C-alpha cells in the first residue's frame, strides 16, 4: 500500500474505482458504507467510462451531443446514501411508444444540469448533493469518444454496442479521437490514490475502454498505489465469450501497460437454473483455482448474491473480500 498506508492508518484510505456500466456501480455500492461511515471514512472516487452509444444514452448522445450520461447515472444511484423517492426518480424510465419512451429521467437530469452549469464536474457534484451521495464521481473524459475494435479476421467494429458483439479476442482496440484528453479531476484522484480498483464489467467496453485514454493509463502506471482487478462473475456472449480469467488478466496487462497486484474472483457456484440460463446464452463462470495468473496473486472468495435471479455481486461479501485483499497488500 502506498506509503505503507493500510486499513488502520490515521489517514483516510483513498480508493479510486475505474470502470463502467453495472460493474462499477456494483463495486461502488459495496464500498459506499466505507465512504459513508462517521469514523475514518474512506475517500471513494469512481472514474466512469463514457463511450456508450446504445439505449437511452446513445439516443441522447446522437440527438444532443456530448458524453452519454447512463453509466454516470448508474454510479450516482449506487452511491446514494439512503434509498429515497429521489433515487427512485433517478432510475425511472418513461414508458409508452413516444419519443420519451425508454429514456431514463436520471439521464435527462444529468444532461440538464450539465447544460445549466456548463460543466460536467459541477453538474455531477450538484446532483450528488441533492441525492445525498457518498464519494466522488468523474467521467474519464468529457470528450465525446467512439470505441472501435478490430478482430483477427480483420472485421472492424465501431461504437460500444458493436464492440460488445465482436469476435474475441480482438487484435486492436482504440478510442476516436485517439488523443482524447482525460478529465483533470480524474487524473488527480488517481495520482493521490492509495488503492486503484479495476471494476468488474464488460472486458473491453467497460474496463479496457478507460485504459485507452493515454494520459489516464500513464497516470495509473506512474502511481505507487497497488492495482486490484475485481473480476466479472461471468463471461459475456460476444466480446468475452470463451475467454478465461487468465486471458482477462493478460488483456488488462497488455492494454493497460501497468502492473496488476491482485485479482479478486468469485469462488461460489451459481444455482443450476441460473447457470443453465447463462450457458444457453453463451456465457460461463469466470473463476480460477490457480493461486497465480500471469504472475498475479488470485484471491478467490464467494462473492455471489444468493438471492439474485442473475449473477450479481453481493455488496457485503464483496466488501469483506476487498478488505481482506487490502490487508494482504
């Protein structure tokens, strides 16, 4: 741990979690109690990918320009200290068949606040204050970026939705524009971090996407903070189909160009009906019995939420497992 700072230091632990989609939101939800407690709270920061071009976010991006708000909204909801009517409103989706159908109210709120303030950081901060969230949240960049990839057959995929359905493994992956500048506040949080977490989620479209911003990637490489990869629970049909955990780690090392100090993976088996559903759709559990993968120590712990109908991290189990990993670093 940077400066030999651990869980019991007099200084608050500064934790930066990097990712997108539901994976980063699940990780932030697991850690928000640490950031919200009255005594020795952690300083928690989420850095969120903004390459989404599907769903409500994609439609708003195409119609209004700017960065997509969906993953930011998911993470804001995860950091809400207490469930309330306001947090319910954040996740509300309009029904029907008109122009508003499928849009999330939270997406519209974020875009409206960004337009009013003229600044995404202020927009997120002000909405965070209204919702009473813990921790900080930053987009990795405020430049509208497009995720692109190419597989080994030479097929090119343009846009996050397209990359999500690509044929793995990919031979190239990049953001356009190539020189997209990261948000300075996100860089500063990484520079000051005691611990950096790569969140679970889609391998290329959530985790790797952030690492394609050159200055952000180099800042992670220069920091003394250990980097922990919290592995996804399952592979996904398309971008990670057939890729085992070792390949996930190797991919992050290759595209990130920085050392990973530990991997946290799930060891609990899925219930048979849930497993069968995933296998039928082309997904499979992402786990390992090996103590090392690509030279990186693997911590295998039961992380599944037994009550969920889908493969989801249990916030308390994930929190406890992360604390054990941190103690070991």
